[in-house]
C-alpha cells in the first residue's frame, strides 16, 4: 500500500511536468498512468531487488472512504477555481455566461441523454444520469489550454467562468437524478414525469439556498478574520482549508451533496471582496489543487476494469463525435444568441468543452453508489465517462491552438511582452517587437512617454505597473512575459515579484541594477547580492544598466538586426562588436525571446540577433 501511494505521487508529479515540458494536456498522461496502475497492475506484480511492489491503487482505500475523499477533493478544487473568478472579468458578457450554465446546460443534458440512449445502448435512467454527468466541462483542462492558447477578446474569460461555475451545477443535477433513480421513480408516465420535475426543482432550490448561505457565511468569517488581523499570517492557509472543509461537510449534512456548490460560492465570494489580501492563499491552493488533480485522475482511472472497456463497443466513438460536433455547438448557439460576441469568438467557444476531473469524480462516486444498490449497469458509467474525458481532451487539446490562430484569436503559443518603462529604449524595443508580429503592451506613468508611444503606434497603458488595472488587462491575454526597463531598480524588482505569479519566474526579466557606491563599506551593492526570488532574470548583459543604455541611445545607438549564418555566427559577432553592441533578443521561426545573463543564448544559423548597436558598429562592414 505504501509503495503504491508513493509511486502514485511521484508519477502524478512527473506527468504534470511532462505535460508542461512537451505542451500536451497532462490529463492524458495521468489517465495512462492510472490505467497502467489499475487494470494492468492487477495482472502483474513487479519486484525490485527481489521484493514485490504493489501497484494496485485499489488497495489504497475501501470504496466508502474513497467516495468521501473524492467528493471532498473536488470541493477543494472548485473552491480554488472560485478564487479566480472576478466579476470584472465578464463585464458585458455576464448574460452569455448565465445562459451557458443554465439554458446551455439543459441543452447539453437533454441531447447527451438522448445520444447515450441511442448510441451507447443504456437504459433511460442511466442515459439521463450520464447526460447529467457530462453537463460539466473541465476547468482543470480548460485553464491550461487557455494559458497556452491565450485567446484575445472575451472568449477566454467566458470559457473560464463557464468551466468553474458549471461544475457544481452539473454535480447538483447528477445528485438529483441519482436520488430519483434510487427512490425508484420511473420515467414512463406523465404523472411520474411531473413528480420528477417537481422533485428536481425542489432539490435545485434547496441546494442553491443552502450552498449560497453557508458559502457566503464562511467567506465572510474568513474575510473579517484576515482583515482585522484576528488570524496570524502563518495560520491563514490552514484556517482557510479548515473552513472550506467545514463548510463542505456542514452543507452536505444539511442538504445531501450540496458541498460542491457551497465551496464554489465561498471561493467566488473571497475573490470579489476587497477587505482582505488573499494572494498567498490562492498560491497555496493552486499547489494543493495540482496534487489533488494528479492523485484523483490516477486513482479513479485505475479502478476501471478491462471487462468494462470491452463492453463499450464502437458506439462510444459516435457518442463523443456527436458531443463535439452537435451538442456543444447547439448549446453555444442557443446561449450566445443576440450577444455582442463576434462570429469567431462563438466558433471558438463552440469548440471548447473538454471534460475533466469533476466529471470523472462525479461518475466514480455515483457509479459506486449505484453498484452498491444492485444496479449492475452502473459499472459502465465510469468507463464511458473516462472515454469522453480522454477523447475530448485529445481533440480539443490538439486543435484549440490552431483553431484560435485560424480564427484570428491567437498568434500561437508565442507569448507577448509587457514592457515596463516607456523611455526611448522601451519604445524602440516595443516597435521592433510589433514589427515581428509579437503582442506588446507598454506601461508607464510619464505622460510624455505615453504620448510618444501612442504616436509610434505602440499599445500603452497610463498606469502604475503594479496596479490592478494592468493585471486585469493582461489576464488571459496574449501577454506572457515581462521586461522591466525603468531606471528604478526597486520598481523593476517589485514588478518582477508581482508578475512572476502570473507568468512564472522564468518569464520575468529586468535590466541590471546600476551599481551604487557605499562609502562606508567601500564596496558596490549589486542585484546579485539580493535574494534571487526578489528580482527578475537579468536582461541582456551585466553592463547593460539603464544608465548605460540611456547614454548609448543619446550617442546615436540604434536597434540593429543581424542574421546569423554558419560563416558569421554569434561568436564571430561578439568578436567583431565586442564593445559596440549589446545583444538583446533572438528571433527565430518560433518567435522572439529575450537574452538573459543566466543562460547562454542558443543562436543557430538562420536566426536573427537584435542588438543595441553604437554608431561605429553600424558603420562596420
């Protein structure tokens, strides 16, 4: 048991890293690992140094304990998702989001149920239950896809909101259908249909009221405790987690399976309050969620039996194809009618409905419950759901980026640049990046710099780089890297810390600090003596400080682009322009990347090198 648990955690983390490294949805790797650790592991018992190693993850927990753990984990995942939902993100398209999670959900449920009955051969009650499970999309899949594609316009925000809000709604509908199935209500007569509709309406209202009341109460308690310093900083995260668990459990005690709705409401309430700072809580919850997602996918997919896979047949491919090509487009068509979205935005939203961990978890929970009640057909619920998860992730994961580019909503995986500092050098660099078809946003508070940038056609924001105005503007935009070019080292460092949370530390850069002389100590204080987590990666060259660049620009230095060849490579360039050029950027077929001092620039023949070239260097042959 211990060996299986350790292997699960190691392989889960490895799958997440491999997914990031090779730009593929990590969910596919997690499903593959779960399948290997489940059906196949039950057939073999490997050994290491002569000792047997158990890979059977079904030995970890009994079914009853697994149900509770899965449900609680999904509740925590939805709370973390709710923390990312700010109402300002959907200004102007709230109606579209509401339609998608209400009317769109009903369309998805009804059509999916019909398809399950006719293509999968399920009974009416199991078809309706599977249709309810598939109402949810996959925020744990959509989030990474959106970060990779970075669609422009409102499509990204709509998809992110839909993916998180629809999950507790889908889970709630699934619970109600399960209760109806368990109570023995049939769906053959008009009286039974009325009884079913009444029971479901009562359940929706009760779950919504309970979840909203408890979620808002828990969020208020946490907000007041943090804002009034009644909770010490080092206890913010554990108390937050405890309150989420308490709210989840309390809600479920009052109304069965209402905890998912409660934790989502709690997360949304925390995201939209302005009294308490919760960024450190969000960061920790992201870590917890990553671990939970990896663990759940592996454990749940490991419970699939080979016999169940053999029973599914070819109808599952027809079913998934219909979900992608018919059900989702119709749902979006109805939900976006008379909206301000462009045709291309509607098409992109129509092509993004991958299922993820919530669908898999909900299916697992109710499949086990129904099997315990003697419903043998329920054993197919899990393999059907996982088939939908796997195939939708493959289709959408491979096609989302090319489609976004074709629709003009993305320029590919190439992340754009946020330039902080609109002086002459910053403006010239922004102009060059725009010429290379890179997305650029320049930020400055100097009105003259802003005016000059606008005259040069550079997108610019007149704001403090650390303000929420800038952060909200770049959220889910094509911007993915930051270049801090101001003469103020403290501003550059603060910006690096701020945007490292959004872009990752590998994508935040700042120019070197101008050395300061300390007369009492007779030494120089440089950025290398500061904690490396409090500064960005150093740009260009250690000598390329703001003062040096400014002086060179004043002396007539220009940005120059030099194409590298086998005969004239980067080494030859440095030898020729040892003192007259400062290398800045590398341009290749995959985009533009800045040169940093912590890694040797990989410059191959055919690539171009952008440098700040002095007048004498410009005259060189």
